[in-house]
C-alpha cells in the first residue's frame, strides 16, 4: 500500500492511503490526488504500481515533475521520496493497512500558470 502526503511548505494538506494500481495527480478535481495550484497541469502525472513498487510518470506537464529536486519523466518511487509539483510536495511512504480514498467534485480550474525558469529553480531548492 502507498501513502501520499500532499504538503505545502510544512503543512500536510491531504493524505491518500491506497492500493490502487494507478493514481492520477493534477489540478483537475477528478484526479485521485488533486493539487489546487495553477503551476500543476490538469492531468500532471500518474503514479502506477509496477511489479515490485510504485513509479511516477510525468504526463507532459507544463512545469515538470521533480523527484528529490531532479526533473523526471518516469521514475521508481522509494520510501520517503519527495515529489515536487509546483509549490507542493508529495511525500511517499509504503504502509500496510486499510485503504481510503479522497472524493472530490469534478471541476477544472483555470489554465496552467507557466513558471519562468527562475521561478522553477526557486521552487525546487
């Protein structure tokens, strides 16, 4: 089972504990893990279960997906990895236990805000 903690700075905004084979991440409220920030694309990334562990794939997002400060397209997720999407961080842990899933209304917010390279550098530091 994977646990994803969506954080802004030091504050936990959401937690998702699941054993789903695929988890959608992005700004659209239909995603399994919704990030309410214009720097996130509507369908930003997907986290999927591989044979031994989960991995993340960036879905050609506007501002990119970073794992522990390094931009990635597809990467295996290890315990305590930090996924950065815009100003938000998703902390990855693996756990055993009951799963729960967050439900949100289906809504698309404004278009994605394009960060300039200097803003992106600040966010990943």
